[in-house]
């Protein structure tokens, strides 16, 4: 079932059912109550979050005085923090649960272990990232 949710994530959209099952078995389901902080800007990213239910608000500190600005929201089916799987940069925003949230969490160490053992997955993900980069450069 979780592989169906993962298949709708752009990053994983080109993976086979078997490859999605491999990733899904390494995900952990986590629950967050309304008002709780899921990730904090500046923290080290420990993985990717796929929202199964609920809604979150995404905020970012815009100035040294700590003033925050809402930069977006996300709900069931959306993904957060996928870049944490690929680089070691700190989180670029804070994510707060507006409602009770259930999410699949794919820890970075599990993801990297999968990539080391299954190079086909890595090649498919590189193709997706290359398309994203081309789109960004075209803008």
C-alpha cells in the first residue's frame, strides 16, 4: 500500500513496483499532532516525508531578526525534504502540522543503503533530477 503512495512522488515516479516495495519497506510511519514542528529550518535533514494525511504550513525565517514568512503549505500526497536524501545541507524551512499529520518517513541512511545495493534505482532517480534541473534552468 505504501508503495502506491510513493509512486505518486515525482522523485520515485519512474521506479518499478518491486523498486517501490524496496523503498516502502524502509519507510517508517510517523504521526504528528496539530501544532507540532515536523522539521526545523537549519536542522540537518534526516530524511524525506510523504504526507499520508493532514496538512502542514511551511515557514521560513527571512531576516536576522527571526521574522518568519509563510512560504507554502502541503497536504496528503505531498512530499517534503527530498533534497535531504541527496545532499547534506540544512533544512531550508520549518514545517508545522496545521492538523494531525501521518507521514511516511524515509531515513537518509536507509535510502543511501538502497542506492548502494541497487544501482538501477540510482540511475532512475538521476534522470528525474536531471529533468528537474533542466526545467529550473529553462525558467
